C-alpha cells in the first residue's frame, strides 16, 4: 500500500521541484527573446472586431510584455521527470525503485503522446503569433488548423483504444456500460473537440492553471482507486508541473499558459477521462471548463441568430470582469467551484 502511494506522490513532488528549478532558466529565455504577442493592440481602432468593453478590461492588464509560452514549464518538466524516473527504475537496484517507471503501453503511452504532440502544436501556434509578419500569420494557426490538429490527435487516440485495446464502450454512472461499436471513434473525437474548446478559460492570472490542477487531481484520485497506478502517477506529474506554474503565475503573472499549455492540457485531460472510463464524469469535474466553453457558444449563437448578447462579454470569466468582479475574486471563486465539482465527480465515479 505504501509503495503504491509513493508511486503517485513521488512523481508529483519530483515534477514540482524540477519545474521550480527549470523555470528561472526558461523565464530568462522568454524575456530575453521577448516571447509575447506584440502584433495585437487592445484598442478599438486597431481591432474593430473587439467590443469597447472588452478593450477596456484588457487595457488594465499588461499583456504585451508578459511571455505567452509558459505552458512549456509544465510539459517540459513532466517529460524530464518521467525520463528520470524511468532511468532510476532501470538502473537502481533497490526496493521500490523498480516501481517508479510509469511509462506503460496500456495506460500512459497515448497520454504522453497526446501531451507532447498537442503541446508542440500549441507552441508552434504561439510562436507564429509572437513572430508573425503582421499580415498572413499574425494570428498563428487558423481556427480550422487547430481544430484539424485536435481531430487528428483524437483519431489516433480513438483508433488506439478501439483497435489496440479493444475498447468501444462508455460507462454511464449509476446505469452501466453503453456499447458504441465503431461509433466510439466519433464520440471520442467529439469529446476531444469539446474539451479543447474550453481552452478559452485561459485569460486571467492563475485561473486556468488552478482549474486544471483540480481536474487532474480528481482524475488522479479516480485512477488510484481503480487500480490504474500508472495513470494516477501520470496525473500526479501534471499536477506537480501545474503547481510550479501557479507558483509563478500568482498576480502579476510571470508568464501565461498560452496555446502550448492549454492545447496540451485539454487534449490530455480528455485522454485521461477516456482511459479511466469516466468520460461522462468530466462534465462534472470539468464544470468550470464546460460553463466557460458554453458561454462563448451561447454568446455567438445569440448574436448571430437574435442580434443580442446574453453576456456582457464572453467567455464567462470576462463577463464577471465586466460586471465589476476583480480578477482575484474570479480566480478564487472558480477554484472553489472547481474543487467542489471535483469532489462530487470523484464520488460519482467511485460510487456510481
């Protein structure tokens, strides 16, 4: 029992320490090369598509001098830690060390693949926005290029589960298993896209990082009690990296997650939900993500179909800013809601 607990906590602690150690070096690179988005301006004249209210909110934040590739801190520390634990498990001949390896075909190969590939695509998007020429690629990857990337990753993941692991079912809490057959592939991709759409939650210091920390912690607990120790340890790796990110993201933030952070995290969260067979519980655990994504969709439909806005500004956290909430109040309340939703989600997963 103690060995299994240590298998989860050691990766979390190790990733946190390694991330804290790597961050000053990475931060120096970010600021030395000015890795922030310099092409856009938060004013109505240069961005006619922005509402005056949106521009007003963003004029109060120094966004044009803060690096936007902070997500590198998370996934790089995860990769380094996983590699070190694998090396230790193969070289140190001592009790417990052989259990430190968490890279396994049945549980974590695809999780690492999704995290690395999605993060690198996000990094490319960030760099295009940073070093864009002011015309063609100033906005980074197009929306369809990002969606296409997520669909491609989702297709690989769906085929891996469907063909390699012979998984084609979805567990419905308090009901049972639902067989989807080949439809499982489409369902997998749709969930991946839905989770990816929640990346709009990034925008206030500490908001996305805190919500993601809670979500991965919840799935780590679920995996632990389901006996999926490698997945639990993987979630612990992510949590350790996220906690280190939050250490430096306390207002004023030293850097933002950027697409390299949010794309990697949302894709990986969806993969973890499927591998634990608790994908429907993601609606509960990730409720802050769901609500934020839905707010943008509702606003877009309302404006196009009815010519009216439901929210002052979308996504939801900007609406709260517009009605007078401080950024700190929004962040803390999102964290509280995320914690409560995660607790409820864990209970549903374990009892249902």
